[in-house]
C-alpha cells in the first residue's frame, strides 16, 4: 500500500508527501528527520489517501502540490482548517 499525506506544520503551511509506510514517515517528520518540516514542529497529519499502486500515490502527491490541488485540498478540509487557522 502507498499513501499520499498532508501535514499541517506549526507555521500553518501544508506539507504534502507520499510513502509506503505512513506511520514511520510521520514519526520521521515529528523527530525532525525531514529538513523541510523540522523547523516547523510539531506537525499534524490532517489528511491521507491510500493507493495500491505507487504511481497513483505519486501522481496524487504531484496534484496536491499544484495550485489547483492546494485549492482542492483546502476545500476538502475547509471546516477543519478554518477552526485550526483561527487558533
């Protein structure tokens, strides 16, 4: 199984990635092993999708990194993000 995931970082930005081991990858992010997210700890998993094929997960990750994909994600998580961003 492969996963596309979205993290909310402490600076209120969303980080998107994909992995074959979601639990391990989130742990790596929270331990500061990732250069992009280590400055913005703690991180929070806010969304993930599971795929059987790695290419599908990678394609979804690439989509979420586009302007349209970011807009789609923010619409999908509108209620949660509006509550979180207000804090």
